[in-house]
C-alpha cells in the first residue's frame, strides 16, 4: 500500500489490517535505521584516535558530543517507535490516548509515533506552557 492509497482509503476502514501493516512496516524501517545509526556511532567512537594538537582535540570532542546528543534523541525516538509497535499489537494504534478519537492518517504519516490528535496535543502544549510560566 502506498501513501496515496492510504490517504484515499475509506474513512470507515480506519486502521484496518492493510493500514496497520503499512504503519508497522514504516515503524520497523525507522527502528532498523535508528539501531543502525547507534551501531555506527559505537563503531565510530571505538575507532577514535585522540590527536595531539589541543585545537584538533577540542574540535573532535565537540563533534563527538554533538553525535552523542543526536544518538540520545534517536534513543528516545526508538522508545517511541517501540511503543507504537506495541500499540499496533494491542490494536490501540492510531487512536488518541486522551480522547480515544482517531488521530488521522495524515498526522500518522507525518509522525508515525503520534499518540495524540492535533487538538489534544495543542491542549497539552498550552497547559504545559501555562504551568511553565
């Protein structure tokens, strides 16, 4: 199933087997990419040679710090991907955690790990901002 076919499907067929299979594959592809990136980073760090020049060493350390921050964000995303796969298994994928309403195919295509409808997400963000101020 392509994205166009997915978007053209009947709204009454929301989260049918074909749609769930589409998102499962998309999430599995994301997971494989994230795991591969983590493995590449680990290998890259093992191969690290520390230059004798302090400026080169500082540059290298900054590059590694940036790479590790990126991997940390990806680790969090991997956790969300695994959660989305569990929701597919328990048949709650595609439905808002707060309201139980369909999240919507366009939103899930843009963010396959979404757990809230756009309205629920906006309410949560406004609430968080209000308590942060």
